[in-house]
């Protein structure tokens, strides 16, 4: 059985258990999850979510950018080079004086 076949046959209850273990840092029986176990479980969960078309906002690691979406604080936004080669939009920042 290949890794892809294993993930395709993964029971939704097992997926939810893996996801909860990653979030809490421990297995359902209370044992601490090791960094290697967390990494392997996270890969399986991400693969499962991609394979089963889980909505993006429900996926592990999803960050709701809220009011920051579309601003310079949103790393998915790139300013065009029309601003004279400067990648910083000064309107996106506020000067804080102490």
C-alpha cells in the first residue's frame, strides 16, 4: 500500500484524532507527541485535507488575516513595481512615537 492509498482510506475519525493530537501536543491517551511524530502526523493531515478538498478556512494552519488581508501586513500581497521600485507602501504604516 502506498502513502497516497493509505491517506485515501484514512477514516475521518482518525484524521480528526491526528489533527487534535497535533494541536494539543499529545495523543488521546495523554502521551506527549514527539517532534518526529508531530511532523509525520502534520504531513498526513495536510495531505488528507488536500486530497479530500477540505475548505481552506478549515485546514490546519489556516490564518484568518481578517482586517489585515490585502495590506502590507499580508505576505501574500505584493506591491507593484509602479511605485518606483519601492516595495513599501507608506500609507500602510503608522508612525508610533514613544
